[in-house]
C-alpha cells in the first residue's frame, strides 16, 4: 500500500519535480494508473462509476501532463534568456505564461463541469481535489523521508 501511495503521489508531483530525472513514459503511465486507483478508492466509487470514470480521468491526466510539458519547456527557454530580455520580450513571456495557465484552467473546468459529471455524481466529484492533495502529500512525505 505504501508503494502504491508513493507511486501515486509521484505521478501528481512530476510537473513540480522539473529538475529531477525524467521517468520513462512507461513508468509515468504506471504511476498514473496507480494514482487513478488511489483516487477511485478515496472517492469510494462504485464499480460502475469507476468503470466510467477511469478512462476519463486518465485522459484528463494526459491533457494536464501535456500542459505541464509545455510549461516546463517554456520555463527552460525563459531561464536561458531572461537575463537579456527587452521589456517587450518580457511582456510577451508574461502573456505566454498566462496563456498556458488559462489552458490548464480550461482543461480543469471542462472536465469538472461537463466530462466527469457524466460518469460520477458531483457529490463524489467534489472529493477529487482532496484525493489529489492527499496523494501529493503522501508522495512528498515519502520522498522527503528517503532523502
């Protein structure tokens, strides 16, 4: 169970661990699957709800991962040239950053308002952010204890 929680939290924390070694695509998918199971258990979904929710949640994670990848690439580019940016380039960089943040929020809004409610009731959906925070806390706690 501890390995499961660690793997699940790791999946959530991957975007935040930019400087860490990037796991393989296979490992990411494995961790996301464990994260999905953690969330399903935490929200106490019925087998029917879980069957409908699982592919939607995995698609949601993939879309978020794509945005996180864009953000990592943007931060890397910014880090390389921010010392020598003109005011106009800095303004453009801020606009790009805000656009990426808006894209992330659009994905979250889409899934929470129109996709997930087709699979599970809102009374259970409201627990998703809590489950993800708990997952992240456990992962970070386990990572900290290993260091």
